[in-house]
């Protein structure tokens, strides 16, 4: 297990009450949360349990399917001494037209924190605006910040550093994972290259803001349609599904558009020899990644999935329970 990431660590609070995007956090806040996650992982691996969220309740609204996010948040709350309530939008009045504003106001009267997985990013912004308790983004069409905290933790564990590495994302540049990875890389001084077909480029506002963060470190953000060019000398290779949740009708067209964007042994020849492969999962073997890569020696996808638990416990602890690093 890695020791903490060296930086000027003060006991700090996250400035924002909510956790909606990586871009809203400072570099120091990200490193602080990662160090919290490393500590919490050590505590859990040593068999000790926590009580920092004793008696606290997290409400979790899901408007889309989930395995990892649901289970890791629920287990994380339990391990910190609290409790989580799963709320499928199909089963609550939100699914029958109750407004997001009223839902946020009502649920904040019962629980100490809310996590929501939804469609348009504006929905979670409205939800947070009307919630009196912290709101955590469990995925929107635009962002998947809790996943990227787990990804940074995984990279740090395997590479021993974050700054100066090169990450290459191949696939849908305009999806939630790519956006949050661009923001995350820029915040920690990691170079990122994105290989995506024309027409699937990442959101320009996100890229332009991330470029300001990257400039502080002297790191780069490259976007190009040529996967070989983008892959050269990558330390970290990442992909995601070609059609995200809500884009099922585009599946056929996307399989055609992304044909040349599979992560496989041929493409990975251009990466550094000791590259690691990340995928937030669920994966489609034979589409965005070959079985040889995702099930091969470079893949760290199950460490990455486990780290959802540890990274999110840090977020829960800091947002809902205070900022001290020790139990
Ligand atoms: N990676 C991820 O968010 O997985 P789930 O959709 O299963 O939650
Ligand atoms: N981009 C994917 C991520 C799933 C965790 C989606 O939104 O479906």
C-alpha cells in the first residue's frame, strides 16, 4: 500500500458543500481527498471499522442502473458507521413528476447527505441548489467525478505518482468519463491525450477550463482523431463504453463510428511497456476493449473498481463528517 501523496497537507475542509465535478475542486482538495482515501483504505484493510459517520444517513437516488456506485456507496456508509437508503426514481414520486426542487427540499429534511445519478448535469445542479445537505454526483451525462477520484487513487497506487505521467483516453470524447478524466488529469499535472472520432470531441468549455489548470503544471491536453498518435508513450490507457446509458438507440451507429478506436494489443504497442489499463466498467469485450487487454497483465480494472469504495468514503467523511484525517 502506498504512503500518502507528499504535498503541503493541512487539515482542510472542502470549500464547496457539494461534490458535483472534479473541476470545482482545487488541486490541493483533490490530493487531500486522495490522502484521506489512502488512510481509510489502510484502516479497512487492517480490519478496523470507523464511526465518523455514526448515525448519519445518505439518501441515494438512481435514475439510471448501477452496480459499483450503488454498492460502494452503501458499503462505504456502513463502514463509516452510517446508513444508506437506495431510492430508485421509478419507485419515488420523482418518477411520477414531483419536481427535483421539491424532492431535494424534502429529502434534505430527513438525511445528512444525498447522492444522485441522473441524466442532464443541470438536474444535479438544481438539486444541489435546493438541498440543504451535501449532494454528491454519482454520474450525470457530463461528469463522473467519484469514478475519477478512484481512478487517480488507482494510478497513484500503481505508479507511485500522478504528476508528469501521460494518460491516453481512446473512445467517446464527449462522455462523462472523458470529461472528468480531463478535469482530473489537469488538476494533478498529468498529461492527457484523447483519441476520438470527428464529431465526438469533448465539451469545449470543460477542455478550456482544464487547460488553465494544466498550464499551472506545464502539463498538456491533446485531442486528435488518430489513436496511434495519441497512444504514443502513454503510461495509463483508458477507455469507456462507446454508447453510454441513455444512448442505447445510437448503439449501432456508434459501433461503426468507433470501429478504429478499440483498445487492443496492436494499439497498445504504442504505449509505454509498463502501461496500466483502466476502465470504469461495465465493459463490452470485443467493442471498446479486447479481452486480451482487459483480462491481461496490464489491466488494473478490479483495483479501480475496489477503489470506488475507498475514494468515496473519503468524500463522504469530509462532506458529511468533518475534516480530520484520523478516525
Ligand atoms: N463505474 C460505474 O459507475 O459503475 P456502475 O454503473 O455499476 O455504478
Ligand atoms: N459512460 C458510461 C459510464 C458508466 C459507468 C455511462 O454513462 O453509461
